């Protein structure tokens, strides 16, 4: 084995000369390790690998262990296609959790908007999106996140400007979010960003702080009006059925009375017809019977009774017919 002398601190030390074959093996081992290290790569379960060969898109690989050309001939970019990303407007979340912490910075530049009735509103919202086309996401737009923010803010201002302040703050929040989602998706598809909008949520919509007291008073007045209207409707719904019930009762009573009178009239008419028929058969007998029945009904009601004999030519001077012991 070859040796050589090295002077260390004025003292000569003899050391063995390096083995050239060993150096060659070490170099070869390092080169092989570098080749293997730059050739194999792993793609996670929630992502895909985009392979570029000399900077140009070559292919897309799915989750797992893969092999590519080393030394920068092929490079891989991993895109998380299963993750839902989020962009916040008008506020920033510092730390999420059971007690979420938000930034105290002023983001009114993003959230201050003009409504359709020329009122101002502070609109805070969240855009959640997913990467549906990783190739378009990487190569078609330079800064996709910034593009999403610009598009979202422009569309939100447009939709808010088409609605009144009451609709934005109270009545049409879900409709506005759905409309913003639809328009954003159309624009991002036109730009070929490869982004799929999952949802747009209006987190908080309020009037600007200087007008919040007046707006609260308006809301209280509106709630008071709704309460009075509801009470009136309740009284209406209570009184109208009662009145209808009473009206139906009166109608039924009138119908019953009419039926009773008709039945009685029909009975009297049938009785009269029956008497008339008997009268036509024996007029003398019928007349006498009617006369006697009438007298029987009238006589008890008279205080003085005078009986006249048709054969007498004059009346008796005094008839004690109503006195005690008088014969009737």
C-alpha cells in the first residue's frame, strides 16, 4: 500500500495514500444515490403529481410511489386536488378552534360596498374552492389565488349593487351567495383556472358603524310593526271564524224556521182542502158543525150571554144568566 508523509505541527506523520478504486466506488455510489433520490417520488392520497419534462407538461400521476427521469430532466409538482381551500374577505382568521381568533386589522377596503338603494354595507364572506383541473391550475393562470380574490370581490360588489340594503342584510343573503357562486364559476371557467367553487358564505353583513344605531332603530321599528301585524292577523283569524260560525248558525235557524212555516202552511192548506171537500159533500151538516165548534170556542170567553129565540117577537126585560144559581 502506498504511503505519504504529512507535516502536522512540525511533525511528519506517515499516512496511507488513498485508494483510487475506493474513491471511484464512493463517487459511483453517490451518483447512484443521487439518481435514485431524484428519480423516485411519492404522491399523497389527497393530491396528484404533475410531471414536467424540460419545463413542459408531460403527464399526471396518481397517489403512490412513482419514477421519473433524474437530474432535472423531469420535475414533479404536487397539487392537492382533494383539499378544500378557503379565501376570506373583510376579515382574517388568526387561529381556528373552539374559540376562533380573528385579526383586529381593518379590512373595510374589501368589505365596504354600495347597495342598489345607495346605502353602504359591510359585507364579510368566505369562498371555498377545490382544484378540479391541476394542469389548468398550474399553467393557465399565473396567480390563481389572486385571481380568485379579484373575481370574488368584483362579483360580490356587482350582486350587492343589484339589491337593496335590507335584502343584503336581512332578506336575500342565501340568494345573493348562490348568485355570486354561479357567476364566479362562470368567470373562472372562462379564464380556464381549473377551479371549482364549492360554496360562498356570507359570514356577517352589517351597516357601517356610524349608522348602526339608526339601522338598529329601524330594525326595532320593523319588528314592532311585524308584531302588531301578527297580533292583528291573530285577532282576525279568531274573529272571522267565530262570525262565520254565528252566520251559519243564523242561516240554519232561518232555514229551520222557514221549513217549519212551510210545513205548517202546507198542513193548514191540506186541512182546509180536506174540510172544503167535506163541506162540498154535505154543506148543511158542515155548516152546523162549524157553527157549533165556533160557539163552543167563543161562549166560554163571553161575560154576558143572551139567547134569542127566533119565534119571540120581543126580548125579555132581564135575563139573569150569569148570576149564582142561574142556569146556563
